[in-house]
C-alpha cells in the first residue's frame, strides 16, 4: 500500500504544471483527429497532477513522420504520446519500412479508443453494388499510399479473386478521399470508416448514394449484415491467412503510443488514466452526442496484440508482400 501511495505522489509531482502533447499523424478533420481531440478533452482530469493536454497535427507518410517523432525525437518522459495509423505494424513487417525509424513492438502502447470499421464503398452512379460487379468492370478508388490496407486489400483481391480495382494514390487522408468521391475524381474509397460515415455523410446512406462492398475485418458489422468481411471473399486456406493478417490491423484501431524509453511508472500512469478516461461518463456522453463509437482496449492488451502480429512467420509476410505489392 505504501508503494502505491508513493507512486501516485511521484506521478502527481511530475505531471503537475506539465503539458502533455498528443500528436496525430493526419491533418485536422479526419477520423484520427476526431478521436484524438476527444481524448485531449477528457484525459487531463484523470492523470495525477492534472496536466494540460494539447493536440498537435503532424501529417506525413501515413503517420510515419509522427511515429518517428514520438519514438525517437520527442521527449521520453511521458509528456508526448501519439495516435498512429493502425497499419504501421504491417508496414514494418511487410516492407521493413525504410521511412520508419522505429520498432513497432517497442512502442509503449497506452490504449485503444475504438477498433476501426473500415469498408470499401462505391459511388452509386457507377452501378457497382457488390464485389461480384467489380470482377466484371473497373472501379477507380482513391488511396493514400500503397502501404495502407486502403490499397493493400484491393490489390490483393485483384490477384486472389479477380477484381478490377484501380488505385489513385496521393490523397492525404479520409476527408480528402470522401471529397474526391463526391466530386467525381474517383469512384470509391477503400478506407471508409462505417461508424464515421454514418455521421459525416448520412445522406449517402439514406439516399443510397453509395454501396458498401466489403468490410476490412474478421467478421461482418452488426448493422451491415449483408456485407461480407474480406475473409469470406477467399476460399483457399493460405489466401485466408493473408487477408486475416490484413484484417487484424482493424483490431489495433485508434490506439495511442508513447516512446520506448518512457519510464515504466509513467507508462503505468498513462495506461491507468486512459482506461479511466474511456469509462468516464463525461467522455461517453460527448461521444454519444457526437456519434463517436467507443470500443476500448487496454494498453497491455494492445501491446500483446502488436507483439503477436510482429512475430508471425516470415513465410506469411513474404506471401502477403507478393500479393499486395503494386
């Protein structure tokens, strides 16, 4: 009991009067930014010493720029955390990411606000209503780069089941891709977050302006019972291992990290405060009002999940690499 009291006192002494910076690897307005702002609004009250939290957007290279900063440039004292892209673990094991100056499993994972319910959507005027339609004619979809599931999944499906997705890369984030779909620059996007789409573009759903072709996950979504998950789309067991690996990143979802050298007692304080925050009625109420989905996972659980993915056999990574490389 004495040690617990001492720990709380030390943490309170450290964080009192401090500023905790929360970095997001994407521009303002997208889903990652939305979730980070929700945490910033509420977590300070649950950290010992009640530090001030501020949000910093650091877009670049699908959040690799931000991850590099949190891992090796930013302060390693518990005052810097970040929200990276959920597929960074795949980028590392598949591409040995040249731009990534970090080891994904060595981050200290703080916790997850939500899994990420990614879908592939097609604009209604294309006439494409299902994955079978994309086997018959081309669908032009926007993406950020070839290293995210937004591009890796359709590329793999082209080779595994004969779909005809054509990727247009270079968009900064989901907000830009949504606008590109609406303007007719592209015909669809492979990283439409279903729970976010229902809030940001409800008329697309009510007026049937879009069709949802698949879910990047290990199971169907409850309110999209007729839309298959990507594992269902392939039948060969070896092929299913590949798409299961791609789908596993959805479980990582909106998860926050701290640098590898942050003292363990401060990681413990951040993890504890995170879980208190996600269970705070004030955060839950704001999330409900803003229709932000909350499906938390503890930092310890996320740490274990990331470590498991990073330790899969190289033969699986090599097969996946061949299938998703443009």
